[in-house]
């Protein structure tokens, strides 16, 4: 099949039209980003219309090295040319062995020394389900507050001291934390809070599960985001970037949790050899080229420059993130409230008040996204009201590309702000939510 998109403009316009007829209405990215990518390299995508875009979405964070990185393509070609099976289920293969070996090289040392790995279905959701079944089987705890999972998602600023004051029979089977809440609006979890949670779970022998689906592989400035706090989790849930742009998910856990099969089946495609080869190449390239350290330095510089926008535009609230996982929150004084990190309204934090409520700007955010697209920049949106512009550039982004991203985003915000007539005076500072960010 020829993917060069012959036939001129009429043929090019047919792709999104047919998609709108054939696919479900919940095509989130296709609705917001009406482009037809036909070629991509690094951070650049070329659409069927010949336009070029800087991709600051990176497959929702799955493309640590950007599109079609040479080391990834070479790894895939080697497997294809070798005649090896492309799906090996749970069987041992040289490709799988190389992937696990490289993965263990990158893990926090205190976990790597006692680690086991479990392959599952290829998505982050599959890995989370596998982790839940694992700790339920290991602890024998299956119920909590009427729920049958026995595992609690704990999001900053919840402390949930009630979880750990119960007797042993009422303790949860596990606690899941995200070092950075990505889809929820890019809220970095403060290191001291995560250390408190680790201490509470350790004291009561409750397994701590770190959701590193989007934060892993150098994204936040350390190879794994929990390393910022010095915390060693009992379980790590990994997906997205570890497959080198292909579907792959694994659960890494402490060996004493290995109590046999947590579930009778964990996914037919857990033996994806192309993804393992691409993942090995990606992990090694990030590690050998110190791309996590690069993400830390460049991300801090981008955050600093983006925060200056809050002094220029009334519509820019908090700017936050870690490494190359950045969120720019847009607000509207006349809009609805954005109550900070998910879950704060249900379980107030024990020691600190939640961030101040901020008015959300859903329509303004959508306008900014479209203005970015007109300027050749692809960005995502997140947050409970879709009012946070999310930047997830590849770790290979150059200084020149970073400058272009900042310039195009600034122009897009300026254009959208003019429509909302939202300019503010230079002396006005950032919103109070920034007080709670590291």
C-alpha cells in the first residue's frame, strides 16, 4: 500500500472524513488535532497536506526518543531480518532476555537487587490490573470499604491517615501513587509527601505501587520519577516509553511479593518481540546518553521561561512540572473552579491545605491548542476541566526546538488571550497553587 498520499487535496481530505464516519465519537486526539500524519522523524511530523509540525505530545509520552529514532528502527529491523517469532507469549527469547537485562540496569538499586518482572497485556491499564492482582494475592487482602480491589489510589494532597490506623485485617492490599499526576493536570507529587506515604506503608507492610506509566524512562529528569524523593517502591508499573514507541507493559516488583500466579491470564500480546527490541534500544540510549539529566536541565529552563507568561497574561495561572513533563494551567476569572489535584475535595490532606481553587478555562485552552496547531505546534490538554496545556516533548529535543516551542506557544496564548481580552498587569504574580509544587 502506498502511504505517500497520492491524489491531491481531495484524497487527503478523505481520511479525516472517513474516520469521522467509521470510528467512535470518543476520538479525543482526532477531534482536537485534525491532521493526517504521513511521515515523522524526531520531533517533526509531516501531514498529508505537506505542513510540518513540532510534536510536543510525543504519543502522550510514549516516544522518549521521538519518531523513528535510528537506534529504534535498527533494533526493529534486526528482529525482522532474523526470522525470530514476533510474538512468543511467555517463552524465553534472546530479545526478551536483553530487554530484562537492560531494564534491570536502570531500576533503583534497592529494587533491582530483589526485582522480579511480570509481562502482561501491552497497555498501562493492563499493567495496573496486573499489579493490583499481584498485591492482593501476596497480602491476602481483597476488600476495603466495600470495594473488591483492596488497593487504593492515593493522590497528593491526600494523606488518608485512616487507611493506616486500622487493624491489620482492615489494611489495604496496596497503595498506588503517581510521582507526577499527568492526565490530571501535571501535578508533581512533593518529595516529602511521597516519603511520608512510603513510611506509612512500610510501617504497616502495605505494598507501595509506583505508577510510572508516563513518568518513566527519563521523562521527569531522573530515570524513574520516584528517584527524586529517594523512595523505593515495592512495585513499579511501567508502560508507554519502555516499548520504544511500540505497545509494551511490565510490572516490576520485590521478590517476596512473588506468590505465584496473581491471575490466570495476563494478556496474549505479552511476548511482543518488536516492542522488546525497540524498548531495549530506547532504555540503553537514554541511559548511555544521559538523557534524563538533559531533561532535568532543559525542563527547568523551559519552566522558568514559561512562568514568565503568568506575569504577562491574565489567562495563565500556575505553570508546573518536572523535567520534560510540563503543564501550563489556563484560567478565566469568570469561569468555573478548578479545584487543584484530583481527589482533594474527597479526602482533605492531614497536614496542609489543598491548593486554592482556580477558575478553569476550557474554551480558552482549546483555542490555545488550535492556535498552536496553526503555528505548527502539537500540544495536548489535561486537567479535570481540560484547561492545562501539556508539553511532553521527546527527550531528544534540541535547544533550538525548545526555543521554537516556547515561541509558538507564547504566540498562541497571546492570540487566544486577545480574543478573551485577558491581558493583565506585569506586577500580578502566579496563583497560589504554585506554593505546593516542588
